[in-house]
C-alpha cells in the first residue's frame, strides 16, 4: 500500500520508520525540513505538501500534538480535501473522541474514512514494533488498515466505532497518570521514613506492587518531565470533561492525576528533585 505519515515527533518518527521498513511504500511530510532528514537516504518519498501526500496515498497516519494540530492538518492545511475517495486518515494523536467523530462526518461527505488509532508504549515500543494500538473504526476499515497498524503495533485491538479508540487511550492515560501521582507520594513517604529510593524501587519491582511506571519512575529527568507535563495536563483535561459530561465520577483517579501533573510540572521547572 501507499501509506502517508504526518507528525514525525518522539513517537511518530519511530512509527513511520517501522512503516518504511515494511513492504509498504511510505510518503512523509513535515513543516520542518529537519523532521524529514532521517528519511533522506531511505526508500521513503518526501512530499512537498500535504496535498501531494494526500493525493498519493491510500492511508495516511497523523500523529501530531493535540486537537488543534489535528484540525490544522486535516482541515486548515487541506489533507482531508486532498485525499481521494476511498482513502483513510488514521488519527494516532490522543485527542477528544468528539474531534474524531466530527472529522469522520466531514470525511463521509467526501467519501474519505477518518478513524482513530491512538497508541501507547512510548518511543521504545514504537521502535520495536510493540505499541498497543486502540482503534475506533468500522470493522471493514479496521481490517483494511490492519497491515499498516501491525508494522508498529504488537497489540492491535478494535475497541468500537470512531471515537472508541480515543476513549480507551484516555482511560489508559488517566490510569498511567494516577500511577505516576501515587508514585510521587510513595517516594515522599520514603523520604519521611528515611528509606533509600533505590532500595525501595528495587524491592517493589520484585513484588506484587510492580508496574511499568514504577520501573520508569527513577529515570524521570527534568527534560522528560518538561515535555510530559503539558501532555498529562491535556489528557487529564479531556478525560475530566468526558467524565463530567456523562455525570460520572472517578474521584480517586482525579486526585492522583492532579498530584502527577503538579509534580511533573515542578520537576520540569527544576523545583523538584526525584
């Protein structure tokens, strides 16, 4: 298949490289020429515009920062208008489910399918082709996109119709953020009890309290926190709005997530030490 990719950031780049190394033909576009330098000597085709990319590809993956950036790529910069009827746009960004549903309706009017397939696992999982991919689509479109999704996904699951993938990813991120918040509190407790962080971390990972975030937590750097805090804040805001709009409550997770966002922000600003 002719596959396009937009959004060559810390996780989008290894995703695109996985597509490039597959049997599919990859087309890439980026606002910055520096972003496409990794593809300079490979088989990928670098397009001069989003319109050219859309016209050339059957499926285009979009992995940009937030709702506004997704709208910019699909609507303002014209990717949706450039796609041929029968084409598919796959939104890998973590955004509001309603954003995907609205863009899917706009796509329907042009004969273009817009689906959501946010991912989890980080750049290391993307490089290894082991991302968890949560898909919101109709079954037929899901099956059509599956060969592309499997290039970077070790676990690919159809969750439900458009928007369902985003809901699953937001639940994933809320639980992840809650765990981060709890870990900050746990290590503050260790300080209060005079316990060594490394000794406790190694002990917890050997027992029933083990988790992926516990293993990552000691390696949180100021730079990673600076990059991660705004994304945590964005995702918590989206899931909070989603929960509130349905009259639901997740009070324990909300409290822990608030702690995580505050702690990550402080660490990123250099006002907090691990």
